[in-house]
């Protein structure tokens, strides 16, 4: 998306990162073609193909091939669906195990190879499986990728800082409410961690709205207003650095513990050598 970030300079559209380059270059059109032909179809392909893979309608090789060529897969799936509706013949085209959860698992085990089991384990392991008449969330990986894609698109397309911050905040709030209503993960701690992460994004978005409201109106902050902006920026910095700081502390403690273990092992080895001598 950064390849297509252009601005108007003296009624000429120029590339934001190098104003000497005018827009509508071939590599900008190629980036747009890649987004339209691959990235957008990939989100929908991951959604439908993961469901078909779990239900045993396609193999793991077909699933991986669909991820590499998402647009042809969507076109082929659409043609198959239209043909199915017109001919009204579903026999031999669907593989379903409707009896119970145990029968479904047994069917998946008998019809899936080791590769399919591994792909399903990576793709659907963290999410709730369909059971007891409730719809599962095995397709949620596509939802996560779609969320990121929407945020990137809004952040890249909208040029007005205040409007961009408002739209991003509304999107983050919608993602939070959607996650809380669906609860896609199997474990409670995973749903809680995702809720905290999305709530943090909402808070950061609200703070950004406050900061960009001054900049978009061209108001120079001074006095109490500058203190508010500074508090907003520091709060954003703390929220954004919380997880990296915790990760750095964890890695540091792990390295220190390994060094302590190494020192203890060396001391024990030295004592053995002294006793033997």
C-alpha cells in the first residue's frame, strides 16, 4: 500500500516517499493488481477453503494450492456452486458426517491423511470446533487477516488525519464487540488475551482522535492543551511498549537463568576435578 501513497503537489500527483517520481508508474499498477488479484481473494479463499478442508470436501493439497492461487479457486468454486444449483444434484459432491461429534471426528480421521491432519492442526487448533449443533469458528484465521487488511486499507486510503483516526477507532470498536460476541478461541485465556489486545487498540484509537483533532484544525497546542497531548502520546507509548517490554524482560530472565545454570555446572565440574586430583 505504501507504493500507492501519492500526494498532490502543484496539481501533480507525486509519490509520497519521493516527490520526484510521479504517480501511475507500472510498479504502482502492479501493486494494485497484486492486491486485487491475490490479497483480497486470499481472505475469502481462506474462509471457504478452511471449512471445506475441515468437512473433508477438499484435500490438504487442494487447500494449499488454493492459498497459492486464490482467485482461480474462487472462480472455480463459484462455477461449481452455480452448476450444483442448476443441476440440483448434490450426490457424490459432498462428504458430510452428520451423526455426532464422535462420528465427525472418526470420519475426519478416516478421510484425512497425515498432511491434512497437520494442516488442520495449524489452521484450526486454537478455534472452537462445530459441536452440539453450534457453528464453529474454524475459519477465524481469515477473519483475523481480514481485520488487518481493513485497518491497512483505511490507514492508507484516507488522507485526512482526523477522519482516518475516527474510522480506525470505529473499526477497532467493532472488532472488539464482534470478538466478544463470538468468542472464537477454545480456551478462555486466549479469548481474554484477544479482548485485552482489541480493547488496547480502541484506547489507542481514541487517544489518536484527540491528538489528531488539534493537528487537523491547524491549532498550535500550548499550555494545558500541550500537556493533554503529551499525556495522550505517553499513554500510547506505554500501551504500545507494554508487550515488547514484557517479552524483553522474559528473554532477559531466561538468559540470566541459563547463565546461572552454566555457572553452577562449571562449579560442580571444577569441584569434581579438584576432588579427583
